[in-house]
C-alpha cells in the first residue's frame, strides 16, 4: 500500500504545454535553472511532475525565444550571455523604458499615476528585501508600460524581459541599489505626474543606466571575489 501511494505521488499531475513552459521560465527567472544548466527531458519531467511531451514543447518554445540553446553533441542548455550581449540588452532597455516613460507622461490617467505613486511608497518599506523588491520592480515597469498605451512597445519590452531573465541574480541585491532604485522610480513618477515627457524619459534612461552600472559591478565581483 505504501509503495502504491508513493507511485501515485510520483504520477505526473500536469500535461499542459503551457504549464511546462511557465514552470521552466519561472525556473530560469528565479535562478533555479541558471545559465549553462543542461536540460534533459526525462529529468525535467521528473522534477516538475510532468510528462515528457509538454516538456519537449516547452523547450522548443524557449529555444525559439533564445532562452535555451541547442549545442551539438551536448543537448539543450539555458543560454549564457557574454558581456557584449548584456551591454546590448541594457542599451535597448534604456531606449524602450525611456519611451515607455515618455508615453506614460502623455497618456497615463490620474488613477494610474496614483497607483505608480503608491507602488513607490510601498517599495520604500521593503528596500532590504531584494527578492520581494525584484518582484515589485517588475510590477512597476509593467504598470509603466501599460500606462503608455502602446501594445507594440509593451510586446517589445516583454520580449526583452525574457532575455533579461538569463542574467544571474538581481542588481537590487547589491548594497544600496534597492534604495537608489526606488528613488529612481520616484523621479520617473514625479515627471509623469508633471506631464513632462522629456523629463520622464530622461529619468527612466538614467534608471536603466544605473542598473547597468550595478550589473557591471556584479560581473566584476564574479571574477575578483
């Protein structure tokens, strides 16, 4: 009877390709599947209690998005980015986030601005919690792009977010970065509330440049620490 219960517990509980995709993506985003991790269908099926078919479908989708690389004679692995690729991502992010802030200054409703202000206020109380701050940071930028009222920009930012998931850890865990990031957000929202498109874009671009600088410092620590 005990063996039977154990077999039931191990039985795959999901069969949806969407479930498999979301679980694998979450693993990449939260660092459970860091860059370079070998991905084998059988092991992943056991790990996530899924059948191999949806796992295979999810791997193909992630490969199309550039999050997984198929290496000859080695199989699938989570994509590793080199320094130039990281720099390119941040350069594009600066442009896109700056545009999102500019559009938000033009189109955000009073309620949306109030929501952004409340998000900043809430984050000031959690600057020491890097994990939670990373989640609310994503929510802030999502709200910012929604307020910009441009679906094509929103899609471009979502695609970029997937690529950024390949970066190890979060810059918000660096000393002092949590607090400075929240104040960056406050500056962006202040310019949006003032209906200052140029100022909002400049503040958003500065925010991303600050994040990139911290990312470089974290990369340096990996080689010197």
